[in-house]
C-alpha cells in the first residue's frame, strides 16, 4: 500500500467517525435528553374580554389558570419555568377594529423557553372565538 492509499483510508475513517458523532449528538438532543420539565396544558383556562363598538372593538385574553408543572429535573428551576408558563406568546389573526359576529383566531405558544427543555403534554394550535 502506498502512502496515498493509507492517507485516503484514514480520511475516510475520520469522515465516517465524524458523521457518527454528529448523528449521535442530534439523536441525543431530540430523543433521549430528559426534559427539564413536563407540563400539563389541560388546566389552561382562558377568558375573553371584548371592548368598544361595532367596527372598533378590541379583544383581549385573560388567562385565569396556567398550565401545571407535572415534574421537574431540578427543583431549583421551578420559579424560572413558572415564569415562562405565565408569559405565553399570543398571536391574533385580528384583535382590533372588530365587528359584532366576526370570527377571530389566535395561537397560544411557548416559543421562548430559554435554556430549558420543556415537554408539553399537548400544544395549542389555532383556536378561535366569535365577537
């Protein structure tokens, strides 16, 4: 065997080894990593408030009850994770200049979980209500 063949084999082995490391790291973070918190979304209770007149109405959401933490990896993280759960991102299809009988949709998401990996029992998608 020449030095070129030996060098080519070493490079191939290195590439295969690097690919295995990348795949195993990705698998760990997506499948095996234990969440920092398991959260039950069922207690989430929302109340709507509509103000204004027909054609100039405004919608607001008041969260009466927040999702509950079922389990934590580290109890010291409870306060930070509860702050995240009390600050969802709410995206509206329209929440101003509303007319009577108009249907609006909204999304409740917990996008910004920071350094925490939070596993929710379900994700709220597109929800709707009528003015």
